[in-house]
């Protein structure tokens, strides 16, 4: 299969951005097929699955930040400094 270089780039970006989300939905949330019929019902079901996925990502990110703050790793100070977030302000907010 011979693809145009621009098409290869599009497929590469899609593979990095979208495919892991669908893989998570299929494996963890067991979304192999929709349980309801009708466009509005399927939209609602898909929205609920994506909401659950996004909430799990938020919880995981907050948990990671909380662990980094508790562990006191000095090397992570540069990570927060680059992003413009002060480590002390995060410590006050999450601890």
C-alpha cells in the first residue's frame, strides 16, 4: 500500500491521538458494541463512556501530582517550573 507522505503524517497523528482512547474503551470499559438502538441513545451512551474516560484521566493526573508533591522529588521542580506552575502553589492546593 503506497500512501502519499501527507496521508502518512495524518495516519501517524491519528494513531497517537485517537487509537489509545478507543483501545481503552474497548478493553477497560468493554465497549465492543453499543447496548442501545437509535442515534440519540447511542450518542448518549458514547458521551457517558467518554465522560468516564476523561474523569479517569483527571483522577490519575491529580493522583500523580499528589504523589510527586508528597515524595518531594527535587528533579520534578524543573518540570513544574517549565510549565509555569509553582510547586509551592500546588502543594498548598492539593495537600
